[in-house]
């Protein structure tokens, strides 16, 4: 199932093979929101965090009442890959300008 696109974010279900493909081949999975399982109530993802295989494995094994910032019927809210590419391009350009 293709990711759902929202302004600034893609939403991909945790079980979607796209998650595993991107973890292996890119582009990076970058969280667009806080994800806080309760209990215990500490964040396992924060906005801007590059998501690792370990974090995905942990999420897939969670057995808790609530996960704030995550809706299992929708999926993980991720920064869109095209938005990340634009940001990287701007940073490279700024670095070139400051080096000149």
C-alpha cells in the first residue's frame, strides 16, 4: 500500500514492507512527531530523529495500552523524502556560500 501523503509528512503503516525497504536502501525514515508508548511514558521517537531498525523492531513488539503520537490504523508519521532532499540541498548551498 503506498504511503499516505500529508503536507510535510508521509504516513506509512508499521507492517508495510516499505518501512523495511527504506531501512535497507534509503531514503532515511525521519520521524515527524513524538511517539511515546504508555506505560512507561518516555519518547522513543522525536521529530527529526532518523529511525533505526532497532526502533522499528521495538515498536512492532510493543504491547501497551497507548502510544501517544502513533495511530496504528494510519501508521508512522514521517518527514517526506522530497522535503529532506530539499533541506539537504539548501544546506549544501549554504555551506558553499559560507566557504566562498
